[in-house]
């Protein structure tokens, strides 16, 4: 283990009775890295975080923090701190006492406690509220107290469990920026952040871990996940509205892959493919923002508008198309003059498409 | 009942505005008033009676406490040494001894056989040719051809319209001569430790049953729920035997304060654990986990987080247990003796019911002393009581 | 007064003993299974062990008291009920045989059944009516407090209050009991009600109903208020009148609470003792099981066999409610 490793998970599994909810998680997190666990609810991301925190037992596998196996080490001795979804402030203690609690348990001397609490409070602009009870604070202030309570412990690993989900929209953006700044200032501290909100994930993360049904689907930087999703799940999970998927047949493999859509269009895609999947059915993915309006002659796809969402900066068109069973969603910049019932024609740049084999794995990763 | 959030119901009431406007509403007001009167009259009667003069209490209903009542009384004339000789007759005149100047004499008589034979102001013929006149204001004049003899005055029987009298004499009597004062202290002696001790024991158990990993937790909780309804009667004989054995072994009395404290602790625990567990298990999980991440062990968490946050539930149970122990008769009768320094208020009341069954001035005052404490607790801490009831009943 | 100091001292000692026990055992656990200055492996092991033991330390005193004061007596009572008056000679079912041939027992049984039928029903009924009515008027909370108040009064205190209400003076003299005064006012003849079989039972039940209606009212009032107001509003829009809303919308939604109130009062009724003891001591056909059991505990120096047998009968009557409660609690826990 080198000292640049923040956290290592080796084949971590979790079962409740006979039900396995995490099926072997392997992950390396670098020191000081900001990693976001994202996935639909029930995918096991919170369980994984709670196992790192020591709030859940590890059924099998090994967990290392900065090189030390901490499987059986209690939470408090793992060098972690956690910010909970509901903030979990102690309602009967003042802000000061909330922040001092862990140090008092650890029997730090008074001067140290006072110094740390005051400086942390100053950093988070909480100095004026130190002697208030949590119930006298606004949502954003409570959030900052929760973060402050974690900071004073000087943790090696900072854990966030959906910390923004109880805030309203404007506060959420603001607090997101504060957390990003915090990450800037605590360079040595590894941060792990759980959310179901992909915007939080995309904006905060150095790397994102996409989880689904107790497995890691993909690990990568936000733009890797967006540009080169490893599989259909990630492709559809990242990006909003979700990527459109059409069924195509692979006609010719090679450096350029030729595919034929159901209505007979043929396109060459600059993705390498292996010859043993020739003539198989594949899925092609196109993000809504990658479509362009075209005329009937050069179009790859046509459809009737079933619904128009004019959002000002973009216009979302819902199309009924022969190519797809579910409505195709197209995102066009600006305001356009299209109405329900019109037929429109679309084209796509071949290099912006994604190909997935019958198992849903991206051809880029095969 | 301030504790029940009324916001919501207000809105329900708003939506029922149509009904409020109907003439039925008057009926609702009247029927609630009737029910309230029905429910408060008995206690009011007790309270009013306990302050009434005991002679008045015995002859008229408490609802007539403010009106004058007829009372049969006995007084005396002045002693014979006050007599004067006037026109050849010996005369005694003055005010009837002990006559309350606020009263008015209606009828009088001079023998116990005919205590109200004459109207006030008329002249009564006595034996030996003597006469007696008693006026409504208590003045009398007695004349006789022969001198009055003896050392004391004559008895005069009269019926007076007595004005209402309120007094603290009844309380004075029960507190000092009937042993209620001592019993009050005995009751406190039983109640205070028997309220506090089970709370601590139950709080720890409730925390363990809520938040600690423990094999068989479900079974233990079911056991507590089951024990909630086990009748006390099941425990009396076995425990009495056990206490006798232990007392005999150590050569001390089987009936002691320690014994009853422990008994009340045991009997109160199922409700205490159940109530506190319901509350403690409803505390937010994240707060407890947060404390755990902060380095607190179960003991720290209990003392520093759970106890302060559970104050409402602790208060609820304390009130229940206090009322139950204070009002208990059965456990006290079985496990505590009858001595002057042991008999509790409920036991004393029972004794008085037997020995002073007809003396309502004693019974009403004693009963009121015994219910004064729980009523005070009730009126000051009602909202905790209501909250306790709502979390305490198995739903 | 001196004795009050003893009691405060006892309370402090008791609290201190508890604190000492919990702190002490926790400290001891830390000494036996240290987590500082030991290897990681050992620490992990010690933490696991301490965590396995600690819940039992927390539960220990409670389990001791529950076991000694409630669980053991249940079994011992059954044992004693099969033995003679001193609890020594085995007599089989003789005590039960005696019971079912004893007139007083049959009378108690019948009376208890009457109590069980009447008291929970009327308490719940009045509680529900009062809860529903007071919710609609502005001074409802005061009314509720006044009706709830008897809850704080001891059974024996309540007995004196009502004995005064039932007091009887020979015809002709002024009645000082409210009941006879009312009877007389309406032209009836005053009676010594407490001595008239059947009616005296009813009058004793009135006392318990008077006490318990407040309890029923509090629970049912909270249940009524817990009903989502939208359901009432929807019914108003659908054109239901007040009575229809009450019976077709409100009542069906609070069946659970009604059951809770009913069973709680039922249990209480089975144990009713103080009222009968104070009012009649079982004379004039008012005997009930709990008072009869108390009687046999001490009668002629005490017959523990027969007393225990009556206790077991009361216990058997409680069991259905107990099973129901445990099931409810389990269902509730699984729901969490």
C-alpha cells in the first residue's frame, strides 16, 4: 500500500440473512480524491457508505483506510467523519456542544476543543450561532453545523450521505459550491459522497462510481461517464433526459462498424468491433442533445411530434417513431417553432453515438 | 389536554362549519354541559362538604350549603346564682349560652321529649308554675315563684335556622386526630422511591431493546407486552410467601418499606419499559449513528443523548407511576403493615370507612386530603399524562 | 417527617445503586475487554465481546425484577393452586372443584361477567360521545379536562365520593346523598341503594365508568383527530350529514383505537377490587373475583391454595387479551 491510497475496497460483500445486497465491490480511492457514489435507490450505495463508516458490518472482503485494514475497527477509530442526510444534529445541544461532542468523548483538553470549534465555526460562518440550539437555525445553517462537526474531527475520510436532499433548490446549489470549496481546502482529505442526483455527482466528483443492484457499473470521471458510458445502464443513468436507445443490426465489423437500422438506413460508426458479433442485434444510443434537424433526404430518423416542452434555453420534442417503442426525446437548443402532430427528420453525427452489444456492454470497452 | 395538536382538528372543524351553524349546535353545547356537570358534581360535593360545619353537614345536602338550615340544638340558661327577685318572682334572663348570634331560633322547648313544643316568642309553661320565653334572637326569660337551685342553668332545646358555616375544623381534626397527617407522610414515603427507581432501570432496558444488537430481542419485547396485562393478583400470594421466608431468614418483618418499593418497581416495570421503548425506538436513527461515529459507546449514547431526549417519556411514566402508587390500596395492604408509621392514605381511608362510616365530615376531609396530591399532579402535568396514555396503550 | 428523609435517602440510595451498577459494570467491561493500547486484532475481538455483553448488563436489573415479581409468581400461583392452604400438601384440582361448587364464587363469576359486559361498553360509549362532541365546541378542552380528572383519583377516594352520593337517610329527614335527594325530588322513595342486589352492582359500576370514561375519551379524541381531514371534507362534498359522517366515515377509521380502549378497560375490570372492598366488601350479592381472592388470602389466617386458584381464574380470563396485545405489538414491530 502506498501512502497515496486513501481507501481500498477489496471484494466487499454484504448480506442481510440470505439476501446478498452487495456482490463484491472492488475500488481504489486515491488520497484526497472526491468520489461520488451514484445510483438508483436500493442499489446499495448507502449501505456501502455505511460499511465504510463502520455502521454496518462487512460480511466479507477487506476495507483499507490509508493502508490499514479497518474491517473490525469501530467507527470512531477509523478516522472518518460523516455528514448525514438529516444532519443528525443533537437537538438538545448548542452548536458549540454539537461540534465539541466528539472531542469531549475523546477527552481532549478544553483549550484544544475551544480552539478547534471556534476556528471551524469561523470557517463556516457559524460564529454568531455557536450558542444556539439546532432548532433555532435555518436548514442551510444546520447543514453547515453538520459539516463543521465532521471537520473538527480532522478525519482522513469524509463521508456524505445525500447531504443536500433536505435543502430547497437554491440552497442546494449554494451548499454544493461550499462543499466543492471545502474539498479544495482539505487537499489531504478523501471524500466520499452518496447521492441519487446526477447533477451533484457530475459537478462535485473527481470520479463517479455508478452502482446498480449491488454492483459497480462503471468508475470514471464525470466526462468519461458521459462520453463513454461502459454499458446501457450507465448510458441511460447519466444525462438528462436519458439517452435514446434503438435496435440495429451489425452488418460489418472492423475499425469502422457498419450498422443498419430497422428501416434500412446504414451508417458507419467509428467504433471498433469484433467480427464474431457480425449480424447480431445491437443497441445504438443517441443522446437527445446529439440529434440535429435535417431534411427528409439525409435523415436517419423520422417521427411525429407527440409532445413539445419549451423550456426557453432548449426545446424538448417527444417523437413517436417507427424505430423505437418508447418515445424518442430530442433536445434542440433555443426556441423552435414545431407543433404537435408535425413530422420531423433528424440526423446524428456518427462519432457521437454509442454501441452496445446484446449484453448491454459498450463496444468501446470490449 | 393542551398537548393534542389542535391545528389539524381546527381545520376539520372548519370543514364542518355547516354543522356548527345548525340549531343542533345548541344541543351539543347543552349535552356537553350536562355531561360535565354529571362528572364533576360528585367531586364537588365532596369538596364542599369537607368545609362545612359538621352539624350542618349531617342534616342538609351540600347543594344547600349556602342556604340556612334548621338545626336542633341544645343550650343553657345562665346559672341560678344570676337570678333576681322581681315582683315576687324569681327571674333569670339573658342570652342562651353558646347561641350563635347569626342564627335565628324558630321553636323551643324545655324537655328532651318535646324539644320544639313552643314557637319562638311564646310563653312556655314549666312545672311548678314557672314560665320560659325564648325570643328569635336567643334572648330568654325564665320566671318561677320558687327560687332556682343547682349549680348550672336549665337546659333549653331549640330549633334554629342556622346560617351557613364553613370551617377548616374538619381538616384540623383529620390531620391531627385521625392520623391522616401521618398517613400522608407514609404515602409519600412509599411513593417517591417507588416512582424514581423503576424509571432508571426501565430506561436502560428500553434503550437495549431499541438500539442494541441482541439475540431474542423480539421475544423480550413480546414478553414485556405480555406482562403488561398480567393481573397483580397472580403475584400477591407467591411474593407474600417469599417475603415471609426472607423476613424469617433475616429475622425482620416481612412488611417493610423496602419490600413495597421493590414490589412497586417490579409491577411498574412492564409499563415503564413499554412506554419508554416506544419513545426511544422512535428517536432518529441517524442521531445515534452520528454519536457512534463521534466515538460514543452505548453507555455514552444512553447518558448523553438518549436520556436528555427522552425527557417527555420519562415524565409521562413518572406521572403514571406516581398516580398508581399513590392511589394503590392492594399492594400496600398486602406488603406493608398497619402500624401508625406504615399505614398509607388509601389504607387509612379504608379503615375510616369502617370505623367512622357515618361521620361524613371526617370522610370527606380525609378523602380530599388523599386526592389533593394526585389532582394537583393532574392539573399541572396533564399534557404529559395524555402523551403517556397515547404512547402507552398497545396499538 | 424523619421518615420522609429516610424515603428521600432511600430514593437517593436506589438511584445511586442503579447508577453505580450501570457505570460500574460498564467500567468493568472496559477493564476486562480493553480497546486501547492493544493490537488491532485483539481490539476488534474485545469490541465484539463487549458489545455482545453490554445489552445484557443494561437489561439485567429489569429482567431480574420482571422475572421475580411477575414471571415466577405466575408459575408459583399455578403450583400453589394445586396445593392445600399452606401450599404444602398436593391436592390436585380440589381447590378448583371447591370453587365451582361454591356459591360465592359463582356469584362473583356472574358479577364479573356483568362488570365485563357493562363497564367497558359504557366507558367506551361515553368516551366516544364526549370526544366527538367536545371536538366541536370552543370550551371542549376544559370540558375534557374536567371529565378526565377522575382518572387521577384513587378507587378508594372515588368510593368515598360516591358513597356520599348514595348516602341514605330514613324517609322524612333531609337526604344528604345526591341520589336520594334527586329520587325524592321526583317523588320517589329514598332507598339504601347499596344494599339492594343488582342495583347496587350497577351503582358500583358507575364509579368505575366515571373513572374510566376520561381514559376512553382521551384515546378516542386523539384517534378522531388523527383521521385525515380530507376524508371528512370529501364526505361533506359528497353530501353526507353529521350523523352519517360520524358513523360511516369517522367510526370505521378508529376501530383500532376503540379496540385498544375496550381491551384496556376489560383488563382493569377483571382486577377491580378496591371499589367493592370499600363500598360493600362483597355483601349484598356484589362479590367479585379479585375481592374474593383478597378475602381468601387472609380469611382465617389465609388459604393460599384457594386464593391462588381464584388468581389463576383471573389470569385465564386475561390470556386472550394478552395474546391479542402481543400479536398487535409484533405486527407493529414488523411494520417498522
